[in-house]
C-alpha cells in the first residue's frame, strides 16, 4: 500500500505542477497581449502630445487650430448624423417586421439582411459606382452620409430586431390584458428598446466616424480621412494630433453610454430563452411582404446589369480572376486567423471584466480607447512599433502584421459581443468550481468554453466579416507582395469601375456566402432554443 500511496501523491504533485504551469501560461499570454494592444494607441498619442508640448512639431498652430478642428468635426457629425438617421429608421422598421410580426417572408428578410451584412462595403460601392459615376457625388456630404447609412442598415436591422425580440415578456403580457398588441408595441416594447436603439446608433456613429474608404473616395474631409491624408504627406505627428478631438468625443460618448449598455444587457438576458408575441398585421401582411421583397430586389435589378457589361470577354475575365485570386486568399486567411484568435482571447478578457473589479475597469478603459481610435492611427502606431531593422522588421514585412492589426482593431468587438453571454453564466457556478479545486485552465476547458460555444461561433464569424471588409490600417500596413482585396479596391476605386474591380466584387461577394450561412445557422439555433416558432424550423 505504501508504494501505491507514494505513487498517487507523486501523480497529484505532477498534475498540480502542470496545471499551475498552464494557468501561469494563460495569464502571461493574456497580459502580453494586453500590453501589446495597449501600447499601440498609448505610444502614438503620448509621442504626439510630448512633441506638441516640447515644440518639436512644425506648423503646430495649423494642426491644433480650433477652426480646422471645427470644420472636421462639423463634416464628421453631418455625415455620421445622416448615417445614424438612415440606419436607425430603416433598421427599426425592418427589424420590427422581421422579428416581431407575422410577416409571411420575414425569414427571407432576415436572410437578406445577414447576407448584406457579410458582403464587404467596397463590393457594394463597386456595384453602385458601376451605375452612378463617382465624380457626380464627390464633395457631397449628403451622399456620403446616406451611403454610409445604407451600408450599415443590414447590421442595424439584425441588432435592432434582436433587441426587440429580447424585450421583457412579463411586462408585455401584463399590458396585453388592458391594451391591444399595437399599443403594447408602441408603449411597452419600443420604450424598453431605447437603450438598444441608442447603442446601435452609437455603433453606426463609431463606424462612420472611423470609416476611411468612402470619405476618401468622395473627397469628404472627415477626421478619419484627414488622418490618412496627413500621414500620406509624411506628417505622422500631425496625423495623430488631428485625431485627438474625435477620440476624446467618442470616448466620452462610450463612457456615458455604459450604464445604458448594461441595462440593455439586462433586458437581453431576461428575454433570451422566451418566444416573443408577434404583432398580427392582418390585411397588411402581404402588401408589406411584397414591399419588403421589392426593397430587396430593386438594388439587385438596378445595380446588377450595370456590372455585367464588364464580363463580355471570358478570357479577360479569367485572367483578371487569376490575378485577383492570391489577394483574395490572403484576405480570407488574415480574416480567418483574426476571427479564431479574437474569439479565443476575448473569453478571458470578458470574464475579467465580469468578475474582476479593478482589472475589469482597466480593460473597459482599453476597450473604450480602441473603439474610439480611428483605424489609420492604429496603423501608424503599428508601423512605428515594428518598422525597425531587427526581428520586428521581419514581422512588419510579413502577413503577421495584418493579422495583428485586425486583432487589435476587433478585439474590443469580440469582448463586447461576449459580455452578455458571460453574464448568463451564474456566479455560483464559478464559485462551486473554485471550491472543488478547478483552476483557470479548468474553468476555461470545462465551464466557459462549453457554455459559450455558440457565442464563440458568433464572435468568430462577425470578426471574420469585419476583418475581411478591411480598414485604413490595412492600406498602411500591407507589405509588398501581400496586398489584400481591400487594399486593391481602395487604391483603384478612385479611377472608376472597370473589369478587374467588377471581378473582384463578384469574387469577394461569393466569399461572403460562407459566413452568412454560419450566421443563419446560428440564428436558427437560437430560434430553436427559444422555441420559436416551432421545433425544428430554421431560417
């Protein structure tokens, strides 16, 4: 018996050492990633402020002039305000019809919104500019704002529809005793969704304010476009100083909105697993369904034929497709790597925000700063951190820098998406696991990852879609011979649409079908869990 007991104690000691080493490894990886991510905005903003204070910035009076900042702020707010108004108006109407009514074709509407969300914006712009020449809209704030709003309408439709579907059922059922469903929708459901509507509006404003490609194409001087222009003129400090007012304003808005976002999460958790009551449209069912169908088919009917004229020569199309296939595969690889990495890393950070007070507060601050920082600034920070003649230069000249840029930009998105799912896990379950001796790796392997598997799929797919869509940091960071499709589109769309861009739009649109199918599968699984409308039905 004694040798067996000694062997058992030795096995326990070895297992404890391996577990402790694994826990230390997980913590070190999370801390190292946090330091790397935080160093990018901290480095560029600190350097710019120090250079301004010490007087090492040429033409500093021009860069920090209030009149210049005011002009950029007015343009950004006008474009962002139009985008928010357009996306919220269309998204609210379509979200209510798709998620809270008995519309006959509501699943078609949801599927179309998912596919439109997964299609990169530059693909939509190629279709649009094939019909309408670019020069007709250059300098138009109205066109820039409306186009941004239309580009973000599918995202607003899905988010607002989910918010309306997650309203508190008990309050609605109590109100149905004294009022009709339409009155309950107007007086109960919509007021409950105010935090969500505000959050979606803030999201659209963030995406518009940090968007680069459309503003640069239409030559609209917004903060994001001006940052890119300043850096293109070899004025790195000027580019960062230009972005400071927008970063401060967006950061304040995010901090002010945090209580509303927490309230939104509470409502979402309360109605997560319950089926919503649907508003019966009566005789308006089919007229509204046909109107939605016309709304979906009109862009395809109007813009599709305009692009088909570039496919008149099959040999030229094949040559263009062969030339564009490598950048397309690079874009898919970068987006897939970013999706997997963000989905795995966001679990630990979201759990820290949920259960660690001070560390969670620091992470919330980092999330706010990253969300408010324009993507060109993040690209500038990565260039000046890694563009050195040593091992960092090797990373800078490889596709790793593109994956790193996507991870830094989209890690806050993954954390925000996972927070409601983390809040669904009872605190008592974590305490019980800790009491039983479960350490950090055990919590991940046996509790967090199994319970969050569907949410991790959602995060991975959303990050893939956003990374595949690209940003200004990709344009700044793309190494030689590692051009992505977004870089190709951003560099060539200024000259108008021609055969190569048309082929690129078709290929990139086809690549968007896989994440769209995964998102539809996710929505179908959520519907089955919630029991709506019946067991086994899918979108």
